[in-house]
C-alpha cells in the first residue's frame, strides 16, 4: 500500500509499505477513506518529538471502511464505516474505567521507555513516535486498529466524511479544552492560537456558555475564520501591540476569566525577547519547546481564573512564571484528549445541525500530495488552515 512516512526532520515521503494485518483478535483493518494533517504532526515534521524512526507511518486523524475483522471483535463487521480516535485505549484498565482514555495502561507497548521520559506512560497513539507505541498511523491506504470495539465509532449513513473525520481528534480536543477551562455563563474566554484546535475551542466555548470569546493569532486567514465563523473578537499579535495590554484594555483591567492555550510547543511569535531566546535554544539543541504562548496566557489570565492547555508539549519548559500561577491562584488543566469520551455526544451535535465541522477545511488533496502539503501547512502558505487527504 501507499503511505506517508517520516524519514527525518522535514522529510515526509509517499512510500510503498507492507499492508497491515490482523495481529490480535481485537483488531480490525480499515480501508482509509479520509485522513488529515494535524498541527501535532508538525512537531514530528520539525523534529521536536523524540523516538521517531525512519519509515514510521504518520497520521492520527483517520476514518474509513472496515475490510477485515479480528475473531474477538463483536460490534463491527466488514463494510461498516467508522471514525477512529487518535489515542488507543483498552476500555477496561483503571484509567479507562474512569473515562481517562488517553491515560490507558494497556495500549502502549513502549510504556517503560515513556515512563523514563515522563514519569508514567500515556496511552498508545497512532503515528506518533516510539514513546507512544510505535503504531502505524492513518495517512495511508489501510490501517490496523487495535481494541476496535472500544475505539471505532460507526458513522451514520449519509453523513459525509468531512463532517465526521474530525471526531478523531480536533473536535473533541477543542471541546475538552473548553470543558477544562471551567467556563461559567458569561465568562470572557481568550484563545491563543487559531489553528484547527483553536477554531474548535472557540466554537465549544460558546457551546459551554461563554459571554465573549477573544481569539489571538498572527495569521490573517486564521483570524478571519475565528471572526466570521467563530464570532470571536480578535487580536493580531503582529499588528495590535502587546497582547497583555490589549486584553487588559478589553476586560477593564481584570483579564480574561478563562484562557485556552491551543498553540503548544512551537509558538511562532514576533520578536519578543523570550520567543527569540526559545528559538535560539531549540536551534542550539539546548531546549525542546517554545512556550511563549503559555507564558503569556499565565500572565494575562485574571486572578482565580483557569488556564486550559490543549497545546502539545514534548519536553522541559524554561522560564514558566509559576510565581504568577501561585500568587494569582490560577488553575491549570491539560492533557491529551480523552477522545472516546466525547465522540458520541459530539456526533449528536453534528447530526442535530448544531455544528458542521467541515468549516475548518481549506485544502482537499490526494494522499500523494501529502509531502508538499506538510510544508504548506507548516509554513501557512496559500491560506492553509486544515488539510484533508483522500488515499
């Protein structure tokens, strides 16, 4: 089959690789009908995520048709159309029983290696390094899905792929980010980063009762989508001066009640001193992350507020203002999304017409165009916000 494979920093190729096969009775094989490039994939493309190996198949936003079923699978059959969560969960361990599916104790065969890096191991993830299981991803013609009865969600007939695909990751991630922000009716919510997760966090903040949503980014196309589709007020950090000063002005000096940091490890922020230092450290291999947006959210959040962090980080963060966190009494909530928890209720919102997730798509291409689209997405060329690929 054909697949997009990682071969080093900035090197994604459209390769021929072996077809997947059933390895355990709880597996199914999907013929992929749609997949997408996620902002998290860029951390692999840019070389920030450790434990990648040349030839690893990328991708964790995937849906398709079941073409083979393991002997232990009870809820799926050949021909079913399903969307799969980006994280892999057994459904029966301590954490899965608590609904903390991204912390599954049984799905990560690289648990010992991950524990050395993080203290404990997260769940296995599709296409996301050998710290999270080394599983082949879904930017491919076919994919093996472990624990298929637990993860795969049947898609109703007549629902287009483009409306269901993002149940795999970015729609639940935006929703959990808004939920973690502990939004109360009428709250002012500031969202750093208007990429795909930020766009869904904006939509979900309204669903959970926000009174105002303020979107912060430096890319005009993203800000335009946040304004037009997300009904958010916007701050362009390149044109509008200090984000802190603007937010204080917009909130009469109090600061946003809830802050959502949807940027993560690769903050691309102007010429602020801390951002310049972060970039220099990463170039010199003295650091792994550029957390300017996180620092800014912690400074800007009002006293007693909540900072929700769906943005992905990979290592040690420098110069985090923990004194501000403690003295302002902030709550910080974060984590990989417990995708399984949200897929069915968010599917219901799609079916009820409350949201059409396809609004975020700007580029539709064949899988063979994937290598060039990684660069287009990373460099924000051609107004690129979200790429969907068809094998």
